[in-house]
C-alpha cells in the first residue's frame, strides 16, 4: 500500500468514486463511521484529494443524500411513465418506493434526516420534487374521478406513511423481506378501494 505522499491526487472520476465508497460505508458501518480520510484511502487517493469535491464530511453526506433523492426520483419517474392508468401508476410508485426504501435503508435514513438540517436547501428541494410525484399521482386520480376530492397532499402523506411503515417493519426485521411485495399489493388495493368516491 503506498504511503499518503505516494498516493495519486487525481482520479478518473473522484466525486463519483467517493460517493460510491461512502454509500458502501454507510450501508456496512453506518453514518458515524464515514470519514473523508478513510474513503480516500479506500479508493487509493491522497487524503487531501476529496477536498476538491467536498469541503468537509457534511458536504459529502449532503451530496450523498441529494444523490439518493435523484436516484429515487429517476426510478419513480420511470415507473410512472411505464404505467398505463391511474391504479397502475399507484402500484408502480408503491413498488419502486418500498423496494428503494428496503434496499437502501441507511441511505434513505440519511436522506430524510439531512433534509431537516438547517441550510440543506438543495436536499429539501430534491426531496420535495421527488415526494411531489406522489402528490401528482393523487391529483391525477382525483381529476379522473378514481379518488374522492380533497387535499392531494394530505392523501399523498397517508399513502406515503403506509408505504414507509411497510418498509420500516421490513427493515426492522419485524416481518421477513419476502412479504414486502404482498404487503405493498394489499396496501395499494386497500388504498384504492378506500379512497374511491
């Protein structure tokens, strides 16, 4: 292993490599164990190299949270775009969200805690854009007469809370992961039936 002075300063795509390493570390060891110096060592660059992209550890965590919301947003949009009608859009969004939440539990926790930190404007905007997709789906259902009228944001929060609750009991090992898809399917059926006009 080269010493710090022998390690290269430059890397092909240092920012992406650091974010990837940080996400692995987050998943394996938790947020408290993430350190720029350790990540630099892991990807084989000098300990000063990460500072070209992240002023400090908090900047790295913020970028990781923002990237997480961008990934979730892209996955939700792709699922919604491929769905044929309103019920299919609700199902597609529910499946994508709960799978993301269970496959990226530590990242999702970081995403949600980061958006409440003072000064985390970009993360808050990314979260609002992503979670706003669910509100748009609800508004579509109301416009089509598939859902009763009301504040689409409130209805969206209820659906989101249901999905987040399912993800939480899977992540907490309260129910086995193989029940995830069935629970989501039941939740969506009950939501669509209960929210009909």
